[in-house]
C-alpha cells in the first residue's frame, strides 16, 4: 500500500464514528477536504492564541492538551487517545485556542477544516448532536478532574492520574504495565503537583507494593488499593 492509499484509509478510520450519520454526498465532501499530518515527538500541533482552523482526530500516537501557568509551570489538561476528536471547542466558541497541544510521541492526525465541519453541522442535525454529546462528555470529565486535582491529597491525585492513564491508553500484554511511558515531569503536570512530590509519592507506592517501577515503565501490582487511594483522596 503506497503512502497516499494508506492516508486515505487512515482518514476513513478517523471518520468512522461520524460516517454513519452522513449522507453519501456529505461523506464525499468530508473525504475530499480531510488531510493527514504527521507530528514528531514533542512537536506542537497548535498553540494558545492561535486561530482554530481545523477539527482534529488523532489516528495514531498520543497527544497532550496543556496550558502554561504562572512561572512557566505546565499543567496537562487532558490526554488524547486514538480515535478522539480535539481542537474544535475554541472554534465553536468563536475564540482563539486557550490551550496548547503537542504530540507526546510520534503521532498522526487527521485534520478537517472547521468551515467544512460547520457547513455539515448546519445541514445535519444528527452530526450536530454527535458533537454536542462529545463536548458534554469532555466537559463532564473536565469537571470531575478539576475537583479531583484540587480537593484530593497528593496520594489521591497521583492514584487518580494513573487510573486516568489506564482508562485512556490501557495496559500492555501483561495486563499490568501502563501502555504509556511518562517522564516524571509529565506525570507531575497531569497530577497538579511538583516533580519532586510525584517522584516521592511514586517511590512510596512502590515501597507499599502498589506499583513497580522500571525507568519510565509503571506496573500496577495492586489495582484494588490504587482505586481505593484514588477514591478516598
């Protein structure tokens, strides 16, 4: 399969969720106007203050949505997994991006111009409802994480972040090792804590035989205890 044919397949895969609510004509419009772009590890996909021009769907890889806070401290807002749409909220709100997005690892993204998306939404109520549901789900997750990251103690926040990563990316074939290898700085950013606190708490979890550490690999030994710590905060 040549590169162009592969990208056509990737586009079709990324649009599969919305495919069933589109007419044949709408599908053709979407197919003709979508494109695939490849991003290297840590490469920025969009930047805070940019004008939103495309709706994006992650095909392969992992993407983090983050915001730079006071003193340059980064806060990861959420992680994007295949096949998820992102980057469109700002356009619907008619404002510039409030966050940044970068490829956590080498990633492939399908981009659909927002003017094409808007035209399709105006003529297809089922498609509009699909994205209303998506935004509602994202808002619910954001609300829950806001409470968790502000009210839970450090142990609860770190446990919650590990469970969040498991839910987002799953486990490796052994059924225990997280399928994402985070630097301690990124895990701290995701958990709303300092890097030193993240390192110290991870070490404590390892000592208590809740997890095992091997470089950036994190293996969950006692899932029940991890969930209990997250729940109790």
